[in-house]
C-alpha cells in the first residue's frame, strides 16, 4: 500500500484530537512523523486508506481504534536505570531518610512507566540497598506503574524483554542476578523483582486519587509533551497524592518552576529532586 500524505487540514484536526484525548501537544514540525505512523497503523488494521481510518476515528465510537492511535503516537522511549542519578539518590539519600522515619510501606509511583523498566529498576535498587544494608530498611515497598497505552502496560506486567531491550542500561551482573534467561534470546524479570509492583492503565489527564498516597513520584521526561496549562494541572494534581515532604523526580530538562509553586528544589550529592512543601495547599 502506498504511503498517503496527511493534508495540513487533516494534520491540524488530528493533533487537536490527540491533545483532547491524552494531552500530548504536537508541533507543526511533526507532520511527517504523524503521517508515517498513521499510514503504518491504517495498513496494519486493513483500512483501504488513511482517509478511511481518520474518518472512523473522527466518529469517536471506535474506542479500540482510539487506543491504537494513541499507542502509535506515544513515545515509549525507556531504558534500565535511565540517567542513573535518581536511583543513586534513592539508595544513598532517600531510602535512609524514609527508613529513619520508619515509613512502611514506602509507596512509589512510576508515571508513564512504558514497558516497565523504570519500575523494575526501582525494585532492583531497593533489593540491592537491603542486601548491602541488612536491617536498614525493614519496611515494605509498593510500586505502582501506570501508562496510557494498554500495549506497554501488558508488556510491563509480563516482564519479558528481548536481547535488544535488556542491554539498554543493564549490567551483566544485574541481568544475571535479577532476570531468568528464557534460552530463546529473551529474559524474564524474576518473581522477587516483581513483588510489590502493580501496573495499570492511566491517562495523566484523568483523576489520580484512586492510586492512593505516595512518598515518591517518578514522572520523568513526560511533561515535555504537554501544554503549559496541562503541566500546571498535572503537577497540581500530583501534589494532592504526594505526601507532604514527599519527592517528585522529573526529567533533566523539566522543572515545576513557572507551573506549580507547591514544590521546592532539593539538591543532594547525587542530583536534583523536588520536594512537596509542607504548606503545599496554599499554592494549589
């Protein structure tokens, strides 16, 4: 099937539709990317052409198609122990702090968790910390991983990775220690790493309160895809489920400054993180 070009009018309609559905803002320079991904999807779903799929999408009644389109347009870029410093900060600075306060369980939210690498990296970090510091953190760990894409949530729950995925940020030592070799070129996360982790679908535009309260939130390299108004909304609603004094990890190029004053920057030897102010309600 030949690749059909998305007209400027259809592109504008589509990007407004995408922003309404999941908050992702596409710039005018993403025309080729969108056209390429939608053509691929329309071919996969056996539509006669791109126009037919878009017409079906505009009707709004095909929820499965809407899911697949969002799935196709969501960037699921991830790796094990991405950027390293959040995990070093967790084990060297934050876990000792929460252990001293006898926090039990310690609850962590991995927002936009993609195929699960971040959530599993947190679990591995906790296991390594406990092994190096016996009795230093007797509390339980609960991790909730969420993503808008049903496809990646299922992959995260399965915890099975091919050789290409497994080598991105993972040492041979950790691969051997925390994964089982499937003998077919793939690796599966061991049960002890999965323990305490729950993956579920969640659109960041929707309500978070059903997730419960958290001590730490990882929301890294996510806000860059949203409008200024949506960034403010997301950060404000995250403040409502983050415990006072709890920590928010953002991506290296992201900051709550200018969007939400409920957080204060904290510098640890390992890097920067944002802490919810005790009087955060005054800023929401």
